[in-house]
C-alpha cells in the first residue's frame, strides 16, 4: 500500500511538471512581460536592460526552473490587467465558482434520487416514462441554451429571479459567500439550476438502472419472501446499495460540473474563475491564463490522485493491477 | 450476391427497418446533412456575400409575426442576414467541424490504441498513461484552454481566419483518449487469437498485421462511439463558439449564431437565438438516438439502461 501511494504521488508530480512545462512554454512564446510592465514610451535600450535584469534573456531551461521554483512558493506571476499577483486574483474568484458547483450539486442530489428511485420501482408509470423521455432530450440540450431559456422565462418575462451577478455577499475570513444572504441565494438559483441540467438526465438514468439492477438481486427477492414491508425493502435494502456506486460516480464527475461552470458563468456574468479566465483571454493577459491553467491542472491532478489512493484502500485489486 | 443485396438481407438492415426511432432519427440526420451540403443551392441568400446584406434589415422578426417580411422566412439576425440562409450555412460549418474533428480524433486514437495494444510492455504503459492523464481532465477544459492558447498565439484576426481547421484539431485533441482506450481494449482481445498467430508465422511484418489483420476487427466499437462523438463534437464546437473561442460571427456556425443572438434575446429578438438553438438540439438529439440504436444492435450484450 505504501509503495502504491508513493508511486501515485510521484506520478502526480511528473504530471504537474509536464503541465507546468506546457504552461511555461505558452508564457514564454506568447507573453511579453515587458509590454505588461512598461508603457510605449520606454526606449528599446531600457527594455533590453530590464530584460537582462529580470533574467528574460537567460536560457529557456534556467527560466523554466525559476518558474517552477516560484510556482512552488505560490507565485504564479503578476496579472497584467488586475495588476495583482495571479494567485490572489484566482483565489478571490474561486469562492464564486465553488459555491456554484456546491449549489448545483445540492440540486442534483435532491432531485435525481427521488426521481431515479421512483422510475426504477414503477418503470411503467407515466411519470417514469415522461422523465425518461425528458432525460433523452435533456442530454442534447447544451447548458447555455438552458441558461438563456431560464433567464428569459424567470428573469425577463416573469421577473421572479435575478438573472446576473452574485447579488449581496458576505465576507467571512476572506471567503465571499452568497449562501448567507437571501439576495445571494436568489442569485444562485438560476445559475445552479442551469449548471445542474447537464447532470440531471445522466444521474436519473444512472440511479434508475442501478436501482433496477439491485431490485433484481437474490437478497431483495429473499426480503420479499420474508414478507418485509415494501417501503423498508425499497428504501433500506435496495436504496442503500444503489447509493454507493452513484456517489462514487458523482465524486469522479464533479470535475465535469466544474468544466461547465465556464459556460454558466458567461451567461450569468457570474464573477467566478471561468469568467475571469475568459476575460483574461480577451485582454491577452497571458500570465493570468497560464496561472489558471496551472491551478486547474493542479486541482484535477490532486483530485485524481486522492480518488486513486482511496480506491487503493478500498479495493486491493487496484494496487496489484498497478504494481506489474 | 453483391454487397448491396447482402446488406439488404442483413440483420443490421432488418432491425433498422423495424426500429421506428432509428428510422426517424436517421432520416432526419440524413436530411440535415444533405440540406447543409446543399446550403449554397437551397439558401435564398448568401451570408458570406456582404454586398447583398443591408444593416437596415437587421432584427426583422419571422415572416408570420408583426413586422415580418416575406423575403425573410425566419427573420434576420443583428447584421441583417437572412436567418434561414445563415442557419443553413451555420449547420454546414458545424457538421463539417463535427465530422472533421471525429475523423481526426479517431485517426489519432486508433493509431495510439493499436500501437499500445499490439506492442504491449513499456510502449503500452507509456501511451496509456498519457491517455489516462488526459482523460482525467474534462474534455471541455482541455478544448477551452487549447483554443484560448491558440487565440492568444495567433491573435484574434488570424484565429478567425483559420478557425475551422483549428477547431477540428482542438476538438480532436481533446477527445482522442476515448478512441485510444476503446481500440486498445479490443486489440488486447484480438491479439491472442489464432489468425494473428498465423499471420505472424507466415512472417508478415507487425505493421501489416496491425493494420490489415487486427484493425478491421476492432472497428465495430469504433463505429459505435463515433456516432456519439459526432454529437459531442458538434456540441463542443457550439460551446467554444459561444464562449467566443470558436467560429467568429462573420463565419456563421450554430454556436456563433447563438452567441450573436444571445444579447438580443432579452430585448425581444428571441428568434436569432431560438432557431439556431433548436436546430442544434434537433441535430444532436437525432445523432444520439441513432448512436444508441447502433450500440444496441452492434453490441447486444450491453445492458440497455
């Protein structure tokens, strides 16, 4: 087990090195930090002097190692537009994105379990057929169309819910949260619903098929034979065993939810990391773009490593298969 | 019996005829592809011909609504282009990018999967490790970051010029691991079979065995995922264009039309976004439905969930 953990961590470090190399290569070939720092009126000689002073004329690899060393100290360069360290900019935008993901995870969990379980128990009921049909169509509807439709109906026509921005937020220890004010929660509803719409169809189907499979097993038949109460069989015996695989898939796929925040944030002008990233692209803010790449890459590598190691604890097969 | 006759008597064609979903979705798919190919012939206006576009025609509602004109069946967009014609051209671009991206990712993925599966050992673990790592990062993130980097590297104007081939490459790069994994899995199943052994005994070289003998037997799963991948690629194109990282507004695709119309939805010009959006959903839906049917027919062992 120990060897397995060590190997996974070494792998994660190698992957991070590759990501940082790509990031640095991007910065090295497109970005011009001198342009970011000085105005147009600075002469060519002064620019050269500055280049020398900053070490921009050093060999590629020397600069790369400096980049990695700085990154390890949490310094990912300075954003040209915000005029602040990139790490600071990204950290200030992260809560918005994280809260959006949390909000839609809550909606997904609250909504898919009852519907999925219901349509597994009564597959021929009109409601189950309706949700199955709707989830087939739902897969084909891109998240930005859902978002635009929601804004049009609830924001513009009915005027029930605010349709852009985060509303009033409260600052708790540097974390700007919208969960504690009524205004913040109202602003969160439409973005979370549209973000959750990408996962709802998939999860309803997943829960339904898992539950149907469980309902066919021997121990459920035995429970029926014992004459147990049907609610007990469905909710305690069958549902419990549906839960584990579904939660596992959810844990792995939360990253996909994160990816789609980029689209949701654009539609709702949600001031999160995705919105910041697209602004950085528009403003050719290379340093911020590279920093975003590193942070997101690091996040996924971290999540995957943790998931793999957890699997290793739970399932010894993974450890052996990986050992070779 | 010639090929056509054999196809007509096959189980594949038989179940296709009997399955209404497959029949309808394939007909709509074929119709949309045909219409998009014939866009220059069918479309009443040419959205690329700036001399026929008048900005004064902008935001005219569909012909059956108040203020609509007979010239523009589905109304016009913000630049005064006929929306119906622009949508046909847009669908053409989207379908071209979708198919191109799938072909690109299939070639890349098949090459990697075949090499990894047949060679085994160090080559295998190295190639599949790369695929695994990329697979663990959502394809959309890869595609978005790649197009952002390309856009910064080339500048907005150059990027807009070469948007189509670039998007094919970007979407292709973001999705190849799926093919690599699928192909490798079936190559591992085929590699130990006797016909491969026989080919090796004859003394054929390994590339010939890989390409002429093993590859044809791994193409069924490739076909199954390819249909779904077309839907996925068209959606990715729309998402990228919507974010402003794909097709520019001057070169209409379904995504860039939706993006262009998005800001005008709330001032009442809903049709600029609605019709391209509907077309996108219908296209993706029929491809997915047909893909589902294909998967069930070609792989009866799979559980239908």
